[in-house]
């Protein structure tokens, strides 16, 4: 286990390795180590880094009298919301983390909030180009009212199998609560197994381009569009919309495949669309929604999901939007 302590200016204060002399089998064991800071240690935000078997974690600690309590409100999102990969291959997505509070967030990180048979890492990116600009699993800060973007990579272990696993993530800072978990918004749905499978990247867009479908009253239909790209192997899949946070009888949902140039339906609307998706093939769809009852605005819970599944009902892609009526 490689350990290192960094001063506030980023320079290395001390580094060492634990476990190099371990021999034989032990049913359980532990090590501990400490670093003595000098009396004139620079005040500010220090970092402690541990690396083991290709994984790196960092934590922050403070030297001096800096105040960390205050109004820190972390929020986050992930795109795409779903990946389907061969075990041993990284499932990547982009995450955005926002501090909506009045005080700067310190010592932030991203990590799985549940056991995961594999490895996980994140690196900061340039939001304009998606180019990686930061080290893997490095701590970051968030000034009040700002956001930062990251690429996240969840790599299932070779031999691991997972079907439609919603991998929830903790977006956590030293001086604030973690971002609320919202399935389909800041989680990553994963399917992985030994063989290659279809891997549908799906993105939804609403008429107002804000991720919310606002129905103009009851019994008046609204619609939004979904674009897909299969970055995996070919396969026959079903694309189906469903409502979350409401009773299924409260809303009628239909779907059709569309001409990507005009947006017009290629066939009559149905409850789902089944078709074969070739490798690297793109397709677009329109989803139509009607409700007989007012729907209050609750974007974390009242959402329309569009799911792409195989004949075993295993998720191969997903996206979602919030839904409301204009009077609510």
C-alpha cells in the first residue's frame, strides 16, 4: 500500500509503503502508520493519498483554524444513464457535480455507494471538450455556485455478472452532505457478463430543452424525443416508455420510431417498439404522454423512463425526463 501526504501547495510532504515485508498466509491482519507534522507546518488544506492494487483514494484534512461548516449543497447528474459492457471492460459515463450552496465545498470525491464487484475511478474533464484534465480519484473543491465535470469508469471484474444493476454513487464533500441519490439522474445502470452485448447510448430531449415535459393541462398530449446509438454488438431489443412516481393508470404512454431528419413517425404509435439494432447503428424515437389528472412538479420522483431491453428483460440502455402539468 503506497501512502503519501501532500502540503496545501500540492508538494509532497512524506511518502512510504506498507506491507512489503509481509510473508505467508494470515487469516486477518492490519497495518497502521502516521506522519508527524512539524510545528511550523503550513496551515490550510492537506491531502492524504493511499494507492493499492491499481486503486487510489484521497482524503483531505485541515491544519490551522479554517472553518468548514456552512451552506454547502451538492447536486449531481450522469450521462448516459446506462451502459452494457463485457465484464473486464470499463463502462464510462460523464458526471457533473454542482455546489448550489453559499459556501465553497472542500475535499469532494465520487465513489460507489454500494458494493461493486470491480473497480471504480473518476477524473476531471474539460466540459467543452471532454478531455481528461485531472488525476484519477483526486479530491476536488467546488466554489459556491459552480460546477465541475468528470468522466467516471466502472469496470466489472472478469467473470462478474450483473443484470440491470443501478449503481448508486456518493458525491461527497468534507463540509457538506452528499448529493441526494436520484435513480436515473445521478446513478449508472449497468449490465455486464462474459460476452459482448448491445450497448445503447440513449439521450432524451424535451420541447423546452430543460429535461422536463410540461403537459398543457389534462387530456392534452405532449411529446419528447429520444436518440439512440448502439456502441455494442448487434441484437434485437425492445424500446418501451414507463412512468415512475405515479400509478401506471394515471398516464398513457405510446412510442414510435421516427425519421431522424423530420421527426415524423415511421409507423403507428404503440406501447413499445421492437427491432434489430446493428452495431454502431443510430435510431430516434418519439414518446407521447397524456394524463387525466394534474401532476405536481417533483422531478426527483415523477419521471418518464425510456428503457431498452433484450428478450430476457435485461437493460441495454435507458434515459429519463421529469414530467408535470402546466397547472401544477
